[in-house]
């Protein structure tokens, strides 16, 4: 038997995550890690969730341990509709919603429903590697669109879409993370958001808006700064994904997507074949946590928690980093993006830094779809405390300075 001949064409194209491939190194004891983008366990409301769990199991165990409906528990969908209304998104009482097992499942379902082999997906350059892997697994052609400190560059989006259409290629959707993007930390400005929505309508492709960090904004950012594309006047056809993973806990695989009814109905069919339904227990836990008013208080605490770390990292970067290195200045989320001088290979440097300095970061090339980005890198401020952030940035700065010469 030759196993490789048994796999499907899409399975043979699958590639391991370059970030998870480094997990064995970056998670060693004693390593100052700016690598993995996981929420900090100090933010998990485990005590509150334990109390709620005890209560709901005693009161309604038979229901929450049973299969649920595919779109999600009715009361939970109604609560989500209220949360989305605060972001300017109207889904009625929840008809345009579906609960998913994490946003990654939402991306996979969207890919399954919309992508045929050879279809084009436009992505920010750089973009989230989990989404890129998902689209590649569905044999899409990925085309990057440049971004600057204000997000996607509209002129390049327009040019890319027009050139692809002229070449007879079919663009299905633009995938973007408008708020505190992973990996860059960049936020698309309100003016550009309106232009992006207009261009999508004009060129005839959908927008898949991934918003896991939109609630994690820091001091000085207003809700208007992070208003979803779907909340804009012409954004009704945008497919919007969000999650509780970054703001409550990722262990409860509870996310959701909102879109037109014709989209949700087809996604529901795909989810039925994938897993029948999301966990009723997880949904009920999050529902009760929000219903009791705990979520709003917790959310502000989490914002403050990450804000302090972000400011510490930015201050250390300003103080220690060589002038030849540039970086973004995020106003929320978990990530900062850096650019080294041309000619330096961040992948080689990342391996050397974790082995010699015991400081870990992620090289930037895997976040690009065109082979570029070898001199870029991502840092997260989520994991370490302020003294470790300052120490780690100082060590990296001296390491980079020696390499620049």
C-alpha cells in the first residue's frame, strides 16, 4: 500500500503551521516568549465560570448535556444579537446568526461553501496564517493586498480586483481583520472601511470580516474607530466572524458568524455535516456569564490588562531598538509587527534568538502569500509580565543591533 496515493488532492497540499512547528522551542521553561498569540490565563474568569457551571448543571443538566440545534441555542443567539446591535450590526432576534466551534471553524465553513479550486481570495499582506492555511486547503489562489499604518490600501485593492477580472479569474471574497490585525496590529481607518465596502460591491465579491480583537481596544480608542464593516450602510452582505476566545477563554470553543440569511442557511448545511452542532454546555456557560452582567466588567479588566503590557512593549521598543528597525503601534489586540533592514532573514534570527537568548518571536514570511516578508517579525505582548517584556525587548534589541552591524 502507498499511503500518499490514498490521500485526496487537498490533503496532499496541506502544510504544517510554521508557528506551531516552533512550539517545542518557544514554550520551554525560562524562555521569554513574544511568539504564541494565546490569551493570558490570568485573564480567564475561572472562578465565575465554575460557580455558573455548578448552578446550570444542577438546574438544567439534561438539556445542556444533550445535542443542540445547529445554529445555536435560541437564548444564546438572542444574546449575541444584542451584543452585535451594540456594534451596529442588525441581525434581528438572531436569524442571521450561527454559533461555531471557534472562528477557525467559521472560516472553514465559509471556505467549504464558497470556494472551488482555483477561485481567488484576496487577503491582507500580511495576513493571519490560520486563515491562509484554511483557504489553501480548499485549493484557492491567494492574492495579497498591501496595507500600511491605516490598513488595506484601497488603490491597490482596486487594481488587484480589476487585474484579476481582466485575466478572467474569479474573486470570491476579500478576507480581512479590520481591528488590531493579526499579525500586524494595524486597524483600518473608518474612511478606508467605507471605500473597501464600496469596492467589494462594485467588483462583485464578498467580504469575510474576522473580528476576534475588536473588543480589545485600549485607552483613546472609541467604538466608532472599530465599527465593523458589516455595520456600514452598504455592509449587509458582509460575512462577519467573532469569538469569545480572546476576551473570555479559548477553552470554551464558542464563536459566531453573522451574514445574510441566504449565506447562513447554506453554512448551516455545511456545519450539520461537520459536527451537527456546537456544544450546548459551552454556549450556556457564556450565555449565563453575559446575562449576569459579568462579561461587561470582565471586558474592561481585560482591556486594561493588555493595555499596560502593550504600552510597556512600545516604551521598551522606543528605548532600546536600533533606528534601522521599524514597528507598528497597536491601539488594541495582542500584536506588534516589526521590519528589519533588507537582507536580514527573520526566520534564521528567530531560531538563533530562542536558542541563544531564550527570547522567542515569530518570523513574518509565513504571513505573506507572495514569498516576501523575510525581514519581518511579529511580537505579542500578551504572555509576559512588564519586567519580562522590558528584559526581552532589551535582549532582542542588542541581538538585532549586532546583526545589523
